[in-house]
C-alpha cells in the first residue's frame, strides 16, 4: 500500500523517540499503525533498532589486551 510521503516523514521524525520509548501512547499507536502498513518504514525501523543494539553491545565490550597494546604503541609513535 502506498503512503503519502508526509506520513513517512512524520514517522522518521519520531523514529528515535519511538525506539527509545520516549513517545506518548497516542503517538506510539499512530506509529504502530503506520508500520503495519508501510514496509519501507518498517525496514528502516528494523535497521535503526539493530544498529542501536550493535553500538550498545560493542560499546559495552572491553577491548582485549592486544588491541590496547597496539593502540598504546600507535599513540606513542605518533607523539
């Protein structure tokens, strides 16, 4: 089903509020209805949600000792 570009623009403007759970229930319901009918926006949501999860996961991992040493050596070399 084709959607007016304004609907998709409205969705994209509220995407991060939606993903972060920082949106009111009425707006959430509106977005949920849009996502049920618009596969393009649904795909965009899935991509952004997965990207946020990847960044969160990678930022919480501790780098291994080899990487830390390589970084230390490279910083010293450039100084």
